[in-house]
């Protein structure tokens, strides 16, 4: 596993310097069940909820939000795959190696339908 300079610091000190600890290392301490629960929660919030929101919006007659949810799923999936691939050493030095860009794009496309639904719902309640 590669270590990154932007990992979170835990506040622990060794020889006067802060110990840098990756979030996944913290989760591994609690076993595979905690890791599986974290992954299931991420999949639920990031993938299933936007698709379900798109389906419910379509059934409710809100075709714009439904289309946005359906259209943003493919770029979210592609950028997620590129984000996971960017961690591999075989892609070092390539365009795929831009882990931060792929992560940001993935999050933008994942949460865009939820953001649009919030804006739409707020406009209806005013």
C-alpha cells in the first residue's frame, strides 16, 4: 500500500514528529466486519440512493432530475474505476495516476443528482 502525504494525522507523536496514519489502516484495526460495513454504507449512499432517486423521480413525473441521475451514473462509475486504478503501481506516470482528480469527479457525479433534488425540493416548498 502506498503512503500519501495528505493522509490524516492521528495526534500521536514519535520522536517529536506526528505519525501519519491512513484511514483504511484505522478501519482494518476493527476487523473485516467493520471494513465490510463501511463499504456497504458507501455503496448504499454513493450508488444505490442516486439510482433509486432517479427511478422515483421518473415515476413522479420529474423527468429532468431522473435524466440527471441516470446520466451522471456512468461518469461516476467510470471515474470511480479510474480512481481505484490510480492506486496501482502499474499506472504510475500515466494520466490514470491522477488519483485526486478521479476522486473529486467521482464524488461530483455521485452527489449531483442528490444536490439537484435538494434544490428542486426547496424551490417547491417556498
